[in-house]
């Protein structure tokens, strides 16, 4: 069953890879939006997605995560189809808000479905395999998107969007073959918002997830504006990141066997991400093209190591601290960290890193270190609270039908 979950993730990740590569140029060259309008629209959309994740995750607890995931995958496909005909800034913002909301809810429902189909001991390892598969799909989709960029025509960009929509429909069909998981008692609505320790854990994780805009946005601009390294290296670093996750994510996830070790992984991830920022900072000192390129590769390698350690620890923490009958809303809330990073990260990190140079890198690295160390106390607080509550973290209230 978990293999089918991975196949569903692989399928829509192929579409996502093409979308990520082509969307900016499609919105500007085909839809006729300015870069500022696109940036504002995406910020608003992912803000809406962050808010919708909890509500849609709560629906997964009530309707069943399999059913909810199938519906949201189909709705995501529909929203992509509407993007093909949407024109004007307001229409773009509205449709992107729907797209981001459906995506956030789909992620929450999938996580809840995974929690229902696996034992607590298996969840992080299975999640790691799914993530590895997803990265492979994104790489395939990105290659298709790159070919569309090479053609540079409206038809090519439209074809990539159509591929993305079809990939979500295919994912919905695969998810529909899985058994439903249901809870044995009706969960309360939005109880996660009252769980202050879990809110703190989610906030710390959101700070750590600020690494996400670094590779996709900040580092390419840094290479062009602040280093002597060849510009094509930005693409090479993305390939390095994707390949590393495909090859090593499962192996690293084996270390996240319980909450204490998971919190330790996040702490070490903060140190490694901090070290990568120090190495990135060193590339601005006029050391020549190829020495700068070597340092950039080393920094990117440290970054992806920290990324994999963070992901493994955070998955174990997010699953283990969530009550078994409320995995949907808890995973929806935990997933807001990704939306917040996408919403806040680009403006914050471009200002700090590109505006302040090497000092900005050091400040960002220090933030990662502090957040990594903060996860341990936050997890201990959450575990102490759960150990004295009626919804103990080890309770398993799911059954398959």
C-alpha cells in the first residue's frame, strides 16, 4: 500500500517539476503579468494555503484521508486547468490561492493517510522513501520543463501545465485504489491551535525551512551578483541537491527512530546548515572562478545534508506528537511551515543575504543554529504535555476499511 502512495507522489511530482521550471515565464510571457504581480500573487496564495491546510486537514480527519486526498488531487488538477485560461492579475491571484490551498490540504491528507496505513515505527522511513521518489519525479519534470524553456513557445509552456494537471488526475486515480482509514472517535475541530507546544514545534520547524528559498532563488542570484563562479553552476547545484536526496534520504531517515533522536537530528541539521552558510559567505571574497565554484559545491553539499537531516527529524516529530485521531489537522498545521517559508523566505532572504553580503549569510546561519537547538526543549515540552493528556502520542486509533 505504501508503494502506491509513493507512485502517486512520483506521478504528480513529475508535473510539479515542470510547473516549477516554467511557471514564472508562463505567467509573465503568456499570461501577461509583471514579475511584481507574480511575486505578490504567489505570496498571497501561499499565505492562503497556510491558512487552508489546517481546515482541509481537519476534513481529512472527518471524511477519511484517502477520500479527502483523492478529491483534493482532482481539485488541484482543475485549478491548474483554470490557470491556463485565467487572464488578469485578480484572476491569477484567486486561482493561485485555490491551487495553494488544495496543495496544502492534499499534503496534510497524504500525511494522515500515511499515518493510518503504517505503524509509528515505520512512518518516518516510509516518508523518506516517498520523498526520495518525489525528488526523482521533480527531476524528470524539470527536464521536461527545460525542454519547454528551450522551445520558448506558448504551446510548449501550455503543454507543461497540461502535463501537471494530468499528473494530479493520475495521482488521484492511484490514491483511490488505497483503503480508507477512519478514526474511532470524532476529533475536535482545530484543536491543534490550542496545543501550544505543538505550535512552538511547528514555528521552530518553519524557521528551519527557510533553507528552501536559498537554493531556488537566493543562491542563483548570489552566484551572479556576488561571485566569480560560472552562472550555469546554479543549475548544477540543483541537480546535486536532487540527486543527494534521491540517494541518501532513506539512509539518513533510519536515524530518526524516536523523539529524542529526531530532535537531535534537527539540532545537528541546524549546525550543518549554519556551516553551509559560512562557506557560502566565503565565496564573495574574489578568490577566482573555480575556487569559488568549489566552495559553492561544498556549501551546497552541506546544505543538502542539513536538509535531509532536518526532514528526517521533523517527520518523526510531526507524526509522533500528533494525536492518532487528529493526524489530518495536525499534519495540516505542521505543513504550514512550508507555506510560510515560501511566503516570507524570498523577500527576507534576498534582503538579508543579497543586501548585506557575507554578513547576511552569517546571520542566516546563526538563525539555523539557534532554531536547531530550540527544537529539543520544544519537543520535551510537547512530550511532557502529551504524556499527561488523554490523547497520548502512542495511541493508535486508526483502522483500515
